[in-house]
C-alpha cells in the first residue's frame, strides 16, 4: 500500500471575513484521494470576523476528508511573516508539500490538484500559478490595466536579470516542496509583500526548479494592501542585490543560498573586459610564463593555445587534468620557490596578493627573485576596495564580507589604487601601465546584450575615475635595476 504524501494547504488570511468560507468550500475534496491533506488557516490578527467565520466553517464541515488547523497571530506579522509561520509549521510536522492560498479567493482553490501534481517529479521544486500564460486572460479576469502593465515590465526586468523565461514573477499562488524550502534561508526574508520576490530569487540562486502552470485571474471585492510604487521599488532593489551578490559586489546572508562552487568550475573571463582577457591580449605568442597562484591552471591552458610555455605555482599538492608544462606545489605565504627566474618573459600574479598573510613579504621575495631579470613583465591585479558600491555601502554603515568578490572572506588585505601603487613601488618595481577593470556583470546577468551594456557603461565611467568606478586594479610592472647591479656597473676607471 502506497503511503500518501502529506500536503499542507496554507491559507494566509487578513480581514477576509467576506471570502474565507467560500475559499474553504472551493477546495476540491478529490485531493484527499491522493494526499493526506491538512488545511492551516493562519489569521494575521484580523480586526473583523475572519477567525470566527473560519472556525464556524470547520465546526459544521461534515465530510471529514481534510484535517483543519486554525492559528491566529496575536500581533500582525505581515504577509511574509504570516507565510514564515506556516512554512515552519509544515517543516515541523513533516509535510511533503505546502500550497499557499490567499484567503480572499483571488487565486482559485479549485486548481490546487493540477498545481500540486508536478511536485511528485524529482525535477520540480516549486509550482507557480501564472495569470499571464493565457493571452489577455489577466485583463479578462479583471486585472486593472496599470497592474497588468506593471506586472509585464517587472517580469521582463527580472527575466533579463536571471536569464529566465517566466510569464509572471508576481503570482501569489505557489506550491513548494518542503525539502526544497529547507535549502533556502527564507526566514531571513522581509515580513512584507517583498517576501514573495525574495523567495523566488533564493530559489533561482540555489538552482532550484520552478514550474509555471496557467490559472484564471479573478479580481472582485477583495481589498489590496499592496503599495504599488513601494512594491515596484522593492522588486528592483531585491533582484539587483541578489544578482550583485553573484559577482561579489554585494553580500546579504538571505541570498547566500547558492551551492558552493567547486574549484574546477573556476571561470575564465575571456569573453569580456576582465583581468583574464587583458592578460591573454598582453602575453605574446611563444612566451615563457610563470603563473603565481595558478589555481587549477585554467588561464595557463588558454595561454597554451598561443604556444606559450607555462609554469604554474600553487599550494595544491598536485593538479588534476594538469595542462601546464610544469607545476610546482608551494605556499606563497612562505615566499617563492627556488627556481630559475631568468628565463621568464612574463610573471602573472592575478588576484593573489589579497589572499596572502603578508603582501609585503611576498613582494620583497618577488623582487629578490627577479633582480637578475629586469626585462620580465609582471602582470598583477587585486580588487579595488574604493569601488563605488563599497563606498556607498560604507556610507550607510554596511561592510559585509561574503563568499566572493571584493569582500571575499578569504581576503586578508584590501587595497585602493594609491595603496597598491605604494606597495608595488616601495619594493623596487615601476608601474608601466595602469588598467581599471569593470565589474564582471556578464557572470551575473549573462554574457548577453544587457551584460555587455553594463560592461560598456562601467568602462566609460572608469575613464572618468579609475579609483571610483574600477572593480579591480590591474598593473603592468617591471623590476627596477637593483643597487647591486648599479654598483657593478659603476666601475671606477683607475687609469688616470
């Protein structure tokens, strides 16, 4: 005998005395044939008779196919806060699915069975009912024109940002798989109407699958408590923050739900303006290159296409799928290994210096090793802590470390153009060229027209102020002639 999966129908209610009985009545009892169904009515401190009418329905309901639970918050928790309580109840009581139904009947309860069904597939984590899948269905159902247009504009913006193709981001008719809800920090979301947008962003960042199904639209006598302009602003800021977190410009723990990236998935940013693309352009064919902090040798494998000889150094004992000509296991916190530095045309130090315990010790060791090779070109980069987004965050008192980007938690030292220049020059190097690197927007929004436009705009702003608009600092440097060499050249002609 197959055990039925447990389905919680969460009805969030606030001043819905006119609708609550009808909503409960419209839930199809056929759901009980396949699922162990419980209906949780969570009233959010209504000032009318919502609770009394719901209790009255439960008392006189005679079919006994569903279990009922009535909750009433002693203080108003907000639309999002009310959902949190319901999801906590679902998790603690070991439900498999939870369906969100509004107590005003705007979303047809009759469609629950069709919406729940896809969750029985392992590949689906949530199902959203969309009012926009049927052409002009929303308008025919009474959706005001300004809401229809606003919905379309916001959905287009969000689809562009997340590279998705949803017909609607703003439906409140949702069914979640409980095991999937556990994977995201929804408890950190706001308690207002922005909750629904934040939870979508969390699902997308966590690479969870959302399926859309068409539902009818109904606008009647229900009262909307949503401030349209405030909601639109929240949608914009919420989704921008979520995407900026992907590229490390911003950090908020509520959006820290992406799976840990494996090192082998390290991305070479060669298709847009970046430290990698500049490096690949600068290094000439048939060169000998030393890659300090080479990770898995990803950049070196690209340089191999230019017939370069690549020596990589990193602290891993060995590299899998090693495409380098030579790999040396060495912790750069300890200095540099004893190898012959005379024959290198280029030394790469990309985004390494900020991870070291003592950048000064490293730069001193580097100068000591290359003293005999003043022709070597060194390409070195680091994040710019004076980037405008960081400055704005500081202005509002925010300074949050995250998993990646400028405020990566593994960074031990932070630099501006000025302080990085000082570090380079005080250890005997001259800067031959300075580059300001834009933020890697294509990693967040896709390498599409939107991402390329953002890169273009950022690059224009860098021309106005490198220190303010550069996401990364990139220097081409060379070692100054050492005092030892200068002394050896200054031979005194003893012949008078």
